[in-house]
């Protein structure tokens, strides 16, 4: 039966149209979900100009293909010409798909290399901080005998005022600094994932070096993260960079970091002292919007892109003067 005879029957035409719409809708939805899962991590897809150009190219190519098949006969093309044109267009379309897949694979490899390089740099920084901390401990132990000798001299001479001044100004300050450093390092060592621990450690030790009152609470071992460790490290890196920058602008200069499990939920809380916000909280994760001035606001926008693909993550932002808090609640997936 030719299509003209087919569509002359009203019931057949309606039935075919309904079936065709359902088929196209279901197929497109399934294909879209598949592509979304495969391509969501690729930063190449966020280049709007590139994606717009590729989309326009595919639309034109598909339109010409359909036009050639649909109206070739009406324009006087023979069946052989129409078939040959269809094969040419189909070959061109398949070649385009192949090239796009190659671009995707190359972009994914570049992205993975960047991630590995960032991870390696964080590990190097973390190792350097650990070495500096233990170097300070070794120097303190090396000076221990000299300290005892000096104390003995004050005692023999009966110089109690000098002994008090030496103890409070020299010994006590060194002891407090060493104890605080050891306690924070011990707390961070409970994070079992290496790349996450290295990044968080380097950021928080850097915060302490800048004179920010840094409080760290990791009271139990943190093993399972429930999402990709590299994604979580990138998000926390963005949060900590923003927190350090904002805390330095305040008089209090405070920063807190907490990781804790509650049942099957990993809670990560980062809070810092902050000046009053110049934009609403709901606008902070939009590209180009920031409370720090013009041409800023890229970090939280990137964090939102990373977290969008995880249905088990709840991201909450709160500002209660003077504290600005970023909270992640990551639920175990069944």
C-alpha cells in the first residue's frame, strides 16, 4: 500500500501518527538519558558556542537528508539518484558522529590528566606540610636539652622572675603551637581517601598559616564518601578557597570544617566568618554572580555543575551573621 492510499484512511492515518509520536518520544527520552549519563562530566559540553555550532550543523544536515528523501521525487529525481543522495548523507552523518566521539574521548582524556595533575599537586603540598610539621617537632626535641640547661641555670641562680618570663614567653608558646599542630594533623588523618585528605589538609593548613582561627572536627574515620572522591575534593576545594578568602576580609577571621556520619548520611560542613552578603544566597551559584565583585562567581557555579549529577546529595547554604555555611548531606545509595 502506498503512503497516499494509507493516509486516505482516517483511522490508519491517526493510528500511525499516534504510534510515530510515541515511538519518537520514548526513543528520544531513552537516548537523551543515555547521553546525559555518558557526557555529564565532560567540561567540553559547557562550551556553549561550540555546542550551538555542532547542534546547528546536525540540524541542517538532518533537514537536508529529510528534504532529499521527501521531495526528491517531486523535483524529478530518479529513485537511483535519491538512494545515492541518501547514502551520501547517511555516510556524512555517520562520519560526523565518529568525529564527535573522537572529540569526546580526547576531551575526556585531557580532563582526566588535569584531574590527575591536580591530585598529584595536592599530594605534594600535603606531603610538604607534613614534613614541615614533623621538622618543627624534631627541632623542638633537639632544643629540649638546651631548654633544660637554661632552666637549670635559672634555678641554680635563684632567678625566679627570669625563670617565669622564660617559661611563659618561650617554652609555653612553643608547646601550645606544637600541640595544636599535632592535634589538627591527627584529626585530618581520619580521612581515609588520599586525594580528599591531601586537598583538605593543604587548604586548612594554609588557612592556619594565614592567621585564621581554624577549627577542625573529624572525630571518626571517614571512609565511604557515597560519591566520586575527585568530585567531592573539587567541590570542597572550591568551598574552602571561598571560605578562606571571605574569612580574611573579616575582623574575627574564623573558619570551621566538620565531617561526620549520621546513620547513612555523610555530612560535610564548612563555615567561615563573612561580611554581609551583597547578593541573595539563591544567586550565589549562578555564573558571574558573586559577593566579591565583578568578574567573579565561577567557583560555586562549577560546584553546582559537579553536584547536579548526584541525586543523593543535598547542598544547603546558610548565612547567619557573621557565619556563612556550606553544608553537604551525602546519602548512601542503595
